[in-house]
């Protein structure tokens, strides 16, 4: 299945749950991303893979205008409704791909993407496109989940994909840095924000079948204690998986 088909299908099917999710609407990576972005009234912003507009609409009151781009029209419909409800007039939303941004060169001063690049099939292409549409000195601010080690990445990708087939790759912070520097960005500031995800909520939100839930539980049980600690797995006293912790990397990249 292609990138666009897989992500658009997954997110269109679960757009209502996503729009209602507090973790995504105002979860702890959002204020960190905004602090790293340091938005100003002159900024012209592109929010890539905007979904229901959580990041775009948080930035809108601080900037000149913001465009939210996403593959899933069902997610964008929620973003437009919310902008109208909240009286936000300087935000617009349109369909498009992170790997082929439908904008001229140097058209934005700030590009953001939150909780989304792990869906992108070609991260280098997205980074090159972000560099292309930014003005010289522009900022790219990312919040996305990273793997604690390269060793755990294949397991994490299989675990995440079993729950959400549109998951593609949960890269390490080091791989991110390498790819970003190759695309011509300076790695300016970085931090990790932990997200504790309740297992029952996390699987219900994506509509996981009872079989998928059992498989996910077995996958976590198959890890060594050190590996379970690395993904922040928590168990009840009778050994039931309760939660795991995703590490959200927030980073500001500056176009050289
Ligand atoms: C988890 S949501 C993130 C939403 C939002 N950024 C936020 O802060 O809540 C991921 C979004 O990425 C979109 N997406 C996935 N791959 C994409 C791509 N290659 N280009 C554009 N959007 C993409 C999906 O349609 C989905 O709406």
C-alpha cells in the first residue's frame, strides 16, 4: 500500500477519535515545540501533516498566517471546523504530501511537523522539501517519537505497525541529526518529552482488533527486562501490560 493510501485511510477512519484526543490536542510536546519555534507576528508558517490542526491552530494567534497540510481530508475537515468555531481567520488547510510540498521555494519562515514524521516513507525527501520552502535562516521545528537505540528500532516499528499500519519508521535521534545535517540544516536545540501511553486507551484509539491487542501484549512479553525498561513498559501486579512510554524528540533545525 502506498504512503498516501495507508496514512489517509488510517487517519480518515479514526479522525473523530483523534480530534477528541487530549494527548494530541494539548499533550506535552506542543508547548515545547512552540517554545522552540519562538513564533513572531511576521512568521508565515507551514504545519506539515497537520491532522486536525492541533499545532497549526496553537501557532495561529502568534503569527501572520499558517497553512496546515495533510494527506487525509477527514482530518482536515476537523481542522477547518475547529478554526471556524474558535474564530481563527489566519489559518487555511489543504491536501498535500510531506514529500512533495505544493509550494514555491522560500515561501515560509517557519515549518513545523508534530507526531507525524514516523509516517513519512522518505524522511530525506521531506527534509529537502522543508529546506526548499523555507526562507534563508528559516526554522524547521519537529516533535516526533524516537527509538531509544538502533537495536530496538525494528521491534518498535513492528509493534507500532501492528497497532497502526501507517506507521513507517521510528528513527533514532542520531539518525535524525545525520539526515537533517545532510539536508543543510543546523541542529540547534533538542530535548526529549516522555509520553506515557495507557495501553487500553492506545489500542482503542486506533481501533485495534482483540487479536491485535493479544499480539501486542505478547510482543512486549517477549522482550528482555532491559528492553522492557527501555520502552518504559509498566505491568500490573498480575503481569498485565498497563502502559509504555514513547520518547518525543523536539528539535529546532535552522536552515543554513
Ligand atoms: C498523528 S497525526 C498528527 C497530527 C498533528 N500534527 C498534531 O499535532 O496533532 C499524523 C498525521 O500525519 C498525516 N500524514 C501521514 N503521512 C503523511 C505525508 N506523507 N504527508 C502529509 N501528511 C501525512 C496523517 O494523515 C495524519 O493526519
